[in-house]
C-alpha cells in the first residue's frame, strides 16, 4: 500500500528523504484563528512531525464562517481553541506529535511554551495572531534564535504574506519599525473577513513553511505579497534590499518586545470585575475608533473616551461586556476578571 504521503513524496524536491525530514521537524503555530487553523491543517496533513499550537481564546459561533478546524459542538461547548484544534488534528493524523497550549504568548512564557518537555526550539514559527504585540514578539524570537517566521495577515477582503529569514533578508522591524497606534487599523471584528482570503494567505504561509523545513528556503523570493480579492488587485513587492543595519531588532540585536519593554500591561482592577489593558506606546484617534465600532455595536463616544458594548457576548456575571478606551490607548474591559479575555477583546476591537 502506498504511503499516506505518496502524492507529496512524488513531487520534485520532496521524495522519501524530504518526507523523513518533515517528520523530524518542529513547527509552532501561534494563534489558532482563521489563519492558524488552515496553516496547522496543512502542516499536519503534510506530515510535519511535531506541531506546537498556542492560542488564548475560546471557540465561538462567529468563528465557524472561516476557522476550518472547529465545529458547532466546539462552539456550543466553548472549547479552548488550542484544545479543539489538537483534537481535530489528532483525528486527521495520528502519526504526529501535538503540543497544545491554552495560553497567551508573552515575553515571560514564550520560551517555556515553544520548547515543550524541554525539546529543541521550533524549526519555524508561523504567525496566526490577531494583534501586533504578539507579532513583534514573534519577530524578536525568530531573529534571536535564527529561525524563519512566516507572517500573514487578513482583514476584510485583503491579505498579506511574507517569510522572514533572519540573516538572509529584512525582519519585520526593518519594514515596519514600530507597531501601528492602537485603534488605527481595522480588525476582523470591525471590518469583517472573507473566508477565501484566509485560505489563500494560509496556503502561502504553509507552502513557505514546507519549503523551509525541506531545506529549500533559499528558493523563497524576498517579496511581500498583498492582494484584495474583491477588487481583483494582486502584487508582490520586492523587499530583498530592505534589510537595515540600524534596525532595532536584526541590526542592533535589541529585542524590545521579548524583553517586555515595548509590550502592554494587563492589570486586574481590585474590587471589581474589570481589567485594565495598557499598550506600550501610541495614542488613539477616538473619533475614528468610534466610527468603526459603531458599525458593530452600541458606542458612547466622548471627547476623552469611547465606551463600546460588545454585542452577543456576556460577562462572567451574566451582564454585558464593555470596553472603555482612552486617548492614550489604555482601556478598561468591564464584565471580565480574566486578563487573557480582556487582551483578546482589546485585540479584536481596538486592534493592537
């Protein structure tokens, strides 16, 4: 009987030797939303031997339109995404090792989460995140450890993808030195997302990951792919010459996000069911944020703050969930005492 990977093994550049190389590889998928689900599914079916899966959130019915590993039963049960993904992928391929972490990847826990059971660091990092802070943390980790980072982003009908190869091209901070200001960028919760865009970006990410794991990273063109599938626009931007000697990360070897210097602080507020989320830097255009949030749910906009009631979700006490965002980017998330849920809501609706 042919191997389950027969159709892959007969491809040029794979073969039985390449398949064995994939089986001995370790990939980490950080964020198991739409992109992370599709990436992990591709890598599991391709036979990547060890997958580390990290996500802080729970499955919700609004995820099912685009997050391909989850079912209605997962959403009804409110399963953690990392565990629901682990169960599904274990049913897809029982031959691989899966490490699932229901956690928020931070500077404090990154090394412990990415090296389960004291195994070696992943051979590649894959970005399925929904916030810039974690994305820049992943960039620090990739540059520090000299492993590729496969970036992807999707919002509305637009997608972007590129592969960062430390030492062979620019890192994320060469191109975008600082994260955008909180609230300045649309998110899937405020602008929507089209499922087929996810499929395209995730397929590009998974394909680049397989090339890296097969020892063919030098064949990946140094480009940034961007497209709008609704408008029919697509282009590849050459970033081959974009590496900067003065880049804070790969040039000066200053890992601000890994050190926690540029990260946010999350603080439970004593005596109430609320959490304060404070971004590392930046200010918010409150009027623009209020206009975006008004398309999703009730907004109380004032010159000094925007208060937003999250539709369709209850707080831990059965009441409503709300975010009160201030001009300095700080937010009070009311209705939850869980820092990880507060961070998730902040990333979904403010966007950094």
